[in-house]
């Protein structure tokens, strides 16, 4: 997977990142920096892309 490829994320994770990004932008953070921070936040909270199997929360 190339860097920046978001195909491994669920729709829920993508929506969450979009919402976080908009929040940063509304506080004056540049678009590129807001996107970087948003995905970093999603990765920290969710542990990365899609999970397979059960029992992992």
C-alpha cells in the first residue's frame, strides 16, 4: 500500500477523519496539516486500517 492510500479504512473511519479535519480547519490549521492530524488521530484511536477477526475493539 502506498503512503497516503486510504482504501484500507472503513467508511466510519473515513467519516471520522473528515470530521476531525474540518474541526482543525475551523481553528485555523492549514488544510494539509489538518488532514495529517486527522488521520494520525484516527490511527491512534482505531489502531490503523480495517481489522479482521473478532474480539478486537
